[in-house]
């Protein structure tokens, strides 16, 4: 399966709530501003424990680049009137996602870190 098709399936599973069908390896790792979750079993456990934070998102993809063994997607996730802008790198093994590195802002910028414009 091409990397684009795997990423599309990833988003389809999230939007449909079919999390047991996520196209991820058993050694899957997910890195985000919250830390690293690995392997697949632990990732799915975290998702199931926090279902209300993960489900019922609508995704709008703005940009995507696909290569045979990796891809990057920039998107906005909408849930309950909230929007989150995300960039994610996907790395593939055997036609499945083996690793994701996600970048997004998880809170306010500290006052001493803000730019004066």
C-alpha cells in the first residue's frame, strides 16, 4: 500500500472511531509534546482511556508530501468548537505506520517568551 493510502486510512479510522483498525505496527511509537507512547498496545490503551479527547474530530488537511517510506501532513483538527493545528511526520515499515512525530502547540506561550509585534 502506498504511503498516501496508509495515511488516508489513519485519518479515516480516527474520523470513524475504528481505532482497532489503525494501520500501525506492533512496535508503533507516537511522539508529541506530551511525550512518547510505545508500543501499539500502550498507545491504544492511552487512546481508550482518553476516548473523549481523541474521538469526534474532523480533520482538514492543508499540505501533504508522500515518499515511499515516510510522509508529512499539516492539518487542523476540529473538535467541539476547538481547533488544533498539527504537523506530523509518518515513518513506515511493511506497509504500516511504525512511528509518528507530531508537532503542535499545547498551551499558551509564556509571557517572557512572547514576541512584541
